[in-house]
């Protein structure tokens, strides 16, 4: 009987821990879907709301995720919308996305793999990207050269990039 209790306890613990990860994964998937679908639909203000904003140093390619940005909320939104506008002026659009598998680093930290379809001046491209949650907001990273125009990087000369 004691052995049965131990087995039930162990199985319950495994289910609880797996369920916690599953809940966090679903939350992340919701943010990911909201962000990418908003980009496709042209609802850039909604896409902006999903992103973790961070300081970025172009010279050192340094992501300062923990530093506060120096923009007000309204200035940050304006900067983001300007980045998106520049990408559109350059003929870039995000046309589709597919959420792939989840990868765990340490049993707790995870990110989703995303396959993107984009167009640049009428030519179609596929890119791989990752999306993770940082302080409740979305962080994206990957190989798409236009990612800088739609991610949370702030405080750099977008005209000169």
C-alpha cells in the first residue's frame, strides 16, 4: 500500500509539473499568435503591445533587456510604428507564420520555433525565428534581416540602419 501511495504521488507530481509548463506554453502561444497575426493584418499597434521593448546598441549588437528604455510609452509606440513604416517602404511584408516545436533549456526556460513567410519587393522568402517570453512580453529573434523593423529594439538610428 505504501508503494502504491509513492507511485501515485510521483505521477501526480509529474502531471502537476508538466501541466505548469503546458499552461505557460499556451500563454506564450497566445502572445505569439496575437503578434504575428497582427503583423499580417496590419494591426501594428496590437503587435507592438505584445513585444518586450529593450535598449539596443547597434555598434556592439548588445541587447540590454533589463535596462529601462528612455522613451515614454507613446514615444516607444511611435518609434515602433516608424520602424514598421520603413520596412514597408523597403517593400517588406510578413505574409504567414507557423508555430513549430517548443524547446526547453533548463526544464523551465523555453522558446517556440516559428517558420515565417515574408515578401520583399514581390519575392517570397522563408525564415526561421524563435519567440520567447521575457517579463510577460514577447522577444523574437532569428535570421530575417527585416526583423529589426518589427521587434522590440529601441533607441537606435533607424534611418541609418
